[in-house]
């Protein structure tokens, strides 16, 4: 429904927004403060204590690269490794989580 107003997030993971909950968001800290998102920039300018301390956050680029690499290695191991008759994937999972 487009009522002509500003876009609004109404659900996360198909569940209605819980306004009493604190959600974790994957982004770069600089994106929260450099004006790319005016509402976030305004909030974090007024509440700098809400930003994670330097070194206490996860580097989103490293997380994404790790995720993609694990999935690529899993696919490679599944193609070159012999199939297990019992369907046990623990060895592939262990190799892909290194």
C-alpha cells in the first residue's frame, strides 16, 4: 500500500516489528554516520553511545567473504568427494568451517 508517505519497515523475517526489541543490522559503521541514511545519521549523531566501540564490531566485508567462501568450498567438496551412503556430511561441514 503506497500512501505517499515515507517508506517504513513493517516486518523483519516475516514477523511484525517489535518496537521493544533491539535488532542487529549488518552494515558498515561509516554508513550509519556519513549521511547515506539520514534517519540513522540523525539517530547516531544524537546517540553516539549506541555505536559499537572501535574493534567491537564485525567487519561486514570479511563476514560476507567468509560466507561465500564456505559455500564455495562446500560445493567443491560435495563434487569431488565420494558420496557417503549414510548421508553423513560432518566431514564436509568440518572442512568448510575452517
